[in-house]
C-alpha cells in the first residue's frame, strides 16, 4: 500500500540506498517509481523490501528533512514500532507529525495466512513471534487511541476491491495516481505473493 500511494509524484519516493540523502527532495516521475517499486520476488522477498525504502529508518538522513520537504511522506510502520516511536518521541515528537493515519485491519480468519506470509516473506526476521507477542496488542492500543483511515487486508487480495480502496484513499489524501501503474504493481505483488502461499 505504501508503494502504491507513493506512485504519486507529489510524494517522497521509495529509493535505493545510494539516493538516500537526496530522498526527501528528489522528484521522480511515476513511471520511474513503478520501475523501482516493481521488484517483488518470491524467491527473495527480503531483498525486495530492503532494496528500496525510506532511509531515515536505517539512520541515513534525519526525519526532519522529510518534514521540511514539500513532498508528502507516505511511510509505513508495524504497530509496535509506531507505538514505540510515539512514546519515545525520538523521530517525531507527536503523532500529529502525520496528517493522516491509515490502519490496515484484518478478519480473525485471515490471521493464520498473515502469519504465514510474514514467516515466508521475511525468514531473516521473527515476525511470527513478534505478531503474537507485541504487534496484536500494540494494534489494539492504536485503534482505540487514534482516528485513522481504515483499509482491510482482505480487500488488498482482490483486484477490484484493492483498486477501489486506492481510489478512495487517493481522494481522501488528494493524491494524483496513474491507476494503470497501480494495477500493474498490484498484479506483480499478487503473483509473487501467491507463489509463496502455494509453496
């Protein structure tokens, strides 16, 4: 979802490490963003996620550069990480640093699939343990404490529902998106995700 919304040219682009310090102000056309973002690989999902990212999370560049730019930052956090940052006030001093929050919710019947994908997509991490031990509790705290746009995980699995979700969000966030690129990016993600689910 973060990559999809960041196809908009008025947003900070997810970029490779060698462009990290330029990231907050670098203007990248939508088609070039698509070429960068469309790197999903079921054989090495960790590489797909870590080749391009928002680099202040890795200590490359400071968060305030992302606050000072006229480009909009669409970032992503696991619930516990977001809750921890709110409490520590290290990266940002208030949740109000974010104009909009988007929470991804799920049906209880989907949790086993979510855990499976977390495990197989990132075998370099212990997501399965992390989900049970901290993420679910943190998410409950966040949804009870903050107002946010809501996206359902299940809707991201179906093309028509995903496209409608993105259209709704782009309207609420005033994003300008090329929906043909959105659809292509989703299809690539879906194909590679299905390979992992069917293994």
